[in-house]
C-alpha cells in the first residue's frame, strides 16, 4: 500500500532496460567539465547530471548549515523524483556546497511555536524525503564533507555508501536525545541496519556525535579519505557500483530494505500523530526554545 504522492522502491518500475547498457566510464577527474551535462538548481539544492556516465551530483547549498527546513525537504524530494524519472540517471552523489557542514539536520524553527497543520506538513515532508532516498532505485553515495548530526546523519545513513572527509573535527550521529527528542522508529531502524543493534542502542540513548575516525570504526561511515580526495573517491565508488546490472542490484536493495520501508508506509499517519503529540508538549517546546536561544548566543 503506497500513500498518495509516495512511491517507495517496492512500488516503482524497475529499470530493466538500463541493464543492457555497457558499464559507465568513471566520472571525469575533478576540475574538468562534465559533458554532456544537464543541471537544475533550486534555492536550496543544486543538481548536475552527467549523461555520459549516468551520474548526478546533488549539492546542498543552504547556508549557514544546510538545515532541513520544509522548503529544503520539498526541494530534496522533487530533485530525487526528477532524477529517478530520468532514464539517463543511474546514480547520485550527495554532498554539500557549504564548508565544514554536510547538514545540521532538521530545522528546529519548523518544530517550535507552529500550528498543528504546520507540524503535519513538515513531518510528512521528512517522511517523504526518507522514503524517496532510502527506497531509491538509483545508486546513492553520500560524500560527507562536514559534520552531519541528527537528520543530516539520517540522509547519509539512507544512502547505499558513505564516504567521509578524514577530519577529526567533523562528527556524525543521531544526537536527538541531547535535545530531549526521541528519534522515530524509522530513524532507529535505518541506524540499526547500518551499525547493528548494540552500537545503535548506546549511540541513540546517549545522543552521541561520533568524530569521523570513531564513526568509521563503528561502521557508521564506510570509508575515510582526505577531504581533497573525497569527490574523486565518491566517483570511483559510484563507477564500481554501476558496473553491475541495474536489475540485480535493485532487486537486492529491495530485498534488504523493503521491510523497513513498508513499516513506515503502513504506520505513516500514526507516526505523524505521534510527532505532533510529542513536539506539542510544553516541556519539548521549552527545550527547543532553550536550544534556539543557545544557538543565537553562539552566533553573537
């Protein structure tokens, strides 16, 4: 059962015809133009598709910290849908155009002092982003070139492969507990599927943010590379994954992820109600207001 406007991987047409194409050549070296290249850019996200390799580059460009606002999430889902529907696109590398930050996670201002209707629209957009990314038929590689807490971590976790810049100042993790927020079950399921139950249990309860070397040791990211080599490595990994027939990879991905996707699809409205009930509590609103005040003081 797929709710209106959502087409998780288990419900999407598989690109069987793409499997007959020869393996793509690796992406061109950094600094060289991608040609032929098709690009589109919104306020928050820039996308370039190199049709010769079938690989798109998606860059977050919402300074100062690429927070996942309602507008950002909407643009993200639309961009993914455009790429998914383009037969020339087989994979997407997701990274940031903002220095030192991949994404700071969900925009706190979207969850503080707003109406029930706004909370509903916002949380549905969060769900939509995850359903589209986690259930994508494309190969998805996260090139994490900065810190990635909370929802930013979820974006990286939802990709097929994660490469992080080798910088101990960069951290990643689902740290919602530090803000008095409980990560939803589908955040938890995604995390468990990557790092295992025990590591996820400790990390979620403590709201841990793991420095890059520790994140690699825990399996939260697959590789660490020097920052200047990050995109080159992402291109090489993408070429490796795209060397396989699409249909075999897609069916395997469906087999591995379908149960987790189906769980949210089946409980989507209940999950929205739970979010509204939780975020509307005065104690949670107070915690969020205090956090925003702390951020304002840091800026000043």
